[in-house]
C-alpha cells in the first residue's frame, strides 16, 4: 500500500512539472550555460539515483521470484495431498455406506 501511495505522489509531481513545462516554463530562449550546467548536474544525479535503485530492486525482484517459485512448489504439493485425502475420504464413505447397508 505504501508503494502505491509513493507512486501516486510521484505521478502527481510529474504531472504538475509537465504541465508547468508545457505552460512555457521551459523555453530554449531562457537557457543559459549556467542553467544548462545545473540541469545536466541534476539529471546526472537523478541517473545515479536511478541506477542505484535498479541494482537494489533487481536483487529484491530476484529474491521475490525465488520465494514465489518455492511457494508455488509448496502449494502444488499441498494440492496433491489434499486430492489424495479427498480420495481416501470418498473411499471411507463407500465403506461406511456398505456397513450402513448391512445394518438396514
């Protein structure tokens, strides 16, 4: 749930920034060597942050996939055991019915 909230907040910020740029705040005629250098530095920092997140998330995703595969194996094994027990219960029911018929 927390991740969803972060995504919503991020998207809201990006929508506002895009609206501002589309409204004229980003104009080539306003560009200076200094503003370009600031923009390049900010973008470089953002790329470093993104790269770090990608590395961190890649490990987490691989762990989650491994855990998910193990859980899937366990679920399939449980499903098989449940089906076997169900068959045993049905066989027992036949025996009960046969005994009931002997009493009638």
